[in-house]
């Protein structure tokens, strides 16, 4: 039996404009944080725990 395909929600109007403005700001922000070291720490921990 087929499952109905749900529609994908989309932003429209002022919400879409606000989202794009904030996304552009976040992309241009020079104070980005690098979580690379913390990600490696967690991956190693999970690997040691058998996950």
C-alpha cells in the first residue's frame, strides 16, 4: 500500500525575508567558532565506548 507524500513546509513573505537576512548575516560573520577539536574528542570517546 502506498504512503501519501507529505508536502514540504516552505517559508513565505516576511518570514522568508527575515530568514534569508539572518542566514546572510551568519554566513558573513567573522566570529565563527571552530568545533573541530571537540568533534574529534567526542568521536574518539564514542569509539572507545563501542558506538
